[in-house]
C-alpha cells in the first residue's frame, strides 16, 4: 500500500533521513523506533511530503506521493498525525470533527462519517460541545484519531501517539490502532514507548542516524537482545 | 440629553472603529501579520464609493457594496503579492505597510488630486426623529450596516465551513494543514474579508466627513487602540473596544474641550492595561506558553 524506496529527507540541505526502504501493507501496524534525534519525525514528514528537501520514491497504491499536495494526499488516503497535540484547542469537539472532514464537501456524508466516529469513540459523543482544550490528554488523542478517521484514510501515520498518556490510556490508543489495521488500514507510527508499541505491532524498524539499521517482525525485535538493551533498557 | 446625544454619536464612530479593528484582528489572528496599510484600504473604500456614485450610478447602497467588493479584491491581491511572503517578519510587514501607504496615497493624489472629495447623498441627510433626539439617516445607516456586517461575520466564523477553518488555522496552522486546509487560501480569504470590511467603513464614513488621502489615519489610530483595549487576537474584544472608544471620546467632549478626547481615550487604555495586560478580553497567542 505504502512503499518507500531510498528516501532521503532533511532540512536546508542537511539530509537527516539517509536512504530508507520500507513497505507498509494494508492490515499492518509498523513501528519506527530510534534514539532522540535519529530522524523518526523527519522520516514521517518526508513520507507525507511535508519537507521540501527530499529524494527517493514514495508511492501510495502506486501513485507518486511527491507529486501530490498535502490536501491531495489526504484525499487519496494518506493521513498524518504530527508529534505533539494537534487538536484545535479553541474549537469544540464537534467542530474539530467537522474540520477532520474539511475536504468532504457533502454535508450529509460528513454527518454520516462523524456519526460513525462517535460510535467508534463513544466517549467523545458526550463531549461534543466542549472546547478541545478542556479535554484530558487521552480524550484529545481520541479526538485526533476520530478527526483523522473522518476521512477514512488508507494509511495512518502517527508521531508518538502515546506520549504524555497514562499507561491504561496508552493501551487504549494502541488497541484502537490494532482495530484500524484489522479493518484493512495500514498504520505507521513512531514510538518511544518501544515495548508497548512493538507488542501492538506486526513489524518494527530501527532507525539509527537516519538509516534503517534493522527491520523485522515485532516479536523478533522484542526478543532481540541489542534492541532490548538500547531501546527498552530504561523502561 | 447631551449625554444621550453623545452616546449615539459615539456609537456611530465606535462602529466604524469596530469594523476597522475587526479586520486587523482577523488578519493578525490568522496570519500573524500586522497590516498598517489597513487604513489606506479604508480610504480607498471612500474613493471607490465616490467614483461609483459620480461615474457609474448615484445609488448609495450599490456603491457601498461595490466599494466593499473592491476592497476585498485589493486585499486578496495585497496578500498574494506582498504579505504572504512576509508572515515571518514583523519588521518587514511594517516596512511593506509604510510602502503601501505611500503608494496608495500617491496613487489617489494622481487620480483624484489633493482636494478632498465629497460623497453627496442628499437622502442620507434626512433627520430621523429618535424621541427628543435628531440623528441623520446616515448615522443610523452606519450603525445598522455595521451591526449587520458584524452579525454576518459572527455567523460566518462560527457556522460556516470556511469560517471554522479560519479559526482553526489561527489556532494551529500545522494541524490545519494536516486536516487538508490550504493555508494560502485561508490567508487570501482572511485578507479579502478584512479589507472588504475596511473599505465598507470608508464608504460609510465618506458622506459624513470628506474623502481625502489621509482619511484612514483616524480609524487606524483608534482601531489599533480598540484592538489593544479589547485584547489582541479577540474579535469580540475588538468590537467592544471600538464601541467603547467611540462612546468614551464622544462623552469626553462634554467634560473637556474636544482636543482632549484622545488624551482621555489613551488614559483609559493605559489604566486598563495596568490592570489587564492582555486587554479586556485578551488571551495568549498561538505559540506562547
Ligand atoms: N525543522 C527543523 N529544521 C532543522 N533541523 C531539524 C528540524 N527538525 C528536526 N531537525 C533536526 O533533525 C534531526 C532529527 O530530528 P527528528 O525530529 O526527526 O528526530 P526524532 O527521531 O523524531 O527525535 P525525537 O525522538 O526527539 O522526536 C535532529 O538533529 C534535529 O535537530
Ligand atoms: Mg520526533
């Protein structure tokens, strides 16, 4: 579904991601792990065509991603939830969801899609009139996911979805991602919470200094002594 | 009685300030651009109204609409050619604004000459008896048109898809991109809307005062004061700030010579800022902790 070949990406002439090959198939959860500054976020931004400075090839169902604008990409089914909070704090939950379907010009379709998300995230249904700023961290993450899913993307990329969340909430978020994959979507996420993330993933990729040092089944990475020492030691 | 009369006068001028200030707040809120050339767009509105009335058709409501539309077009063009590139740099915005002010004012001098022109709408001088007070139709019209424009703006921002997208972009530009909002389109729309409102203001004030190259200076000064008073970034605050300043300066003429009214306004502004540094309705801006 998503295919990345020889991706190099960076800022102002300095390439941070330095030749990454990666495929993410429908129904799969793939996690990128790596030290701070390894280039994980840069990798996702590169894939999402948010960096001017990128080389290589990224295709979504065979279509060249670099030829598409952010709006077109979203329309074609590639969604990206960036690092940090990205709800609109001064908009209500309902307005945030409506903005998730900004590209849908059909109000009836939009309403149906939002209702479907409220079934998937019932906690949000009671908060529709609340400002997003007043939600808890876990609720905001749910809102981000629901807002993203309004477009029914084929591929969802998430940059550190578990950051700042309580352990039970983290489990919930990963369970949601599993459900999305089970529904035939592809999930590519970056995570610092390596053990939990790999447990919820099919495959993992270890990024070191912008290169993919290791790519394997999640279970294999979980059992890898070097990965455990370098990335799960302090947890 | 004099008190009530001045309150009405103040409300009228205050609505002009509010209309002006709202546009600057919108542009600043969405783009983080301070457009000091907002005043010359106001002035251009006055001239466009005059031009329509004298050369096209002497029908004031149509002239108002066309002036607002013309202002919107000017705004969209300015955004595209000038301000979109300057979003990161306040000093450059100021330099560009000053350049634009000079250009537009000189352009107007070239087209219309240095003499002030008058928009003559005899019907608007009709006195409307309002209890014991007499106000002209023009004054009533200003308050009504501004009221309708503000109500429309409120509905647009809170109910419509594009208006909500404008608020979304002002709160988190990266998140706006992520949901598929094209920032450049939002910027152009914001600038067009703000400039349309400013030009409408100039066309509304034209028949009361004269139309001259520096006619935008007064609303610029008072509009900026209204923004600071209301709280930078708050649309509602800018409206209330504008109305408050209009009423305040009108009432102050009852107590002190007319020349002192700006002093009264700024004294109140300073007092408010001492108590509330972010203004009456101010919040912190995007990016601030
Ligand atoms: N906007 C930017 N401009 C210039 N350099 C940047 C920018 N963003 C990141 N970098 C640099 O790119 C390198 C990789 O950053 P990146 O954010 O991709 O790392 P990361 O693996 O996501 O780290 P973290 O775990 O801290 O999120 C760092 O050296 C960083 O300084
Ligand atoms: Mg990162």
